[in-house]
C-alpha cells in the first residue's frame, strides 16, 4: 500500500508505482481528474497524457457519434472538442 506494508516495510511513494499500475488507476477516473493527475509529477503527467486513456474517455462518452478521429488531433484534443460542444444541438467529429 502507499502507507506501507503490513509487515512494517517502508512507505511506497506514488512515483515508485510501475507505469502499468498507474495506467490501471487512471483508466477508472473522469477527464477533470485525469487533468489534475497531470500535475502530480512528471511520471504521472506522462501516464495521464497517454492517448489510449483519452480515447477510452472519448469512446465512453460519444461512442455512438465518434467513428474515427481527425488525424491532426490527439484523442485528448478530440475529447475536449466533444466536451466543449456537449450543449450543442448536434456536433460531428470526423463526419463526412
């Protein structure tokens, strides 16, 4: 655990977690929390900017609308565009 092992071992710092564990944690949070995580440390920022996490968030919210993303945009940029237009009547990313 982060506070230390049951055996009385030394505490485990957030930065000492393996990248794979960090990604598992980040997969379950929302976009505002993911943006906040980017401020924790360099390692967490790199993990939070992983394109697959933002793709997962975009597809969770707009799978019915999003068939492909524009090549010039990252998944984070695509998510932000969709989120900004959330109140619009209809908004298509990647539509013909």
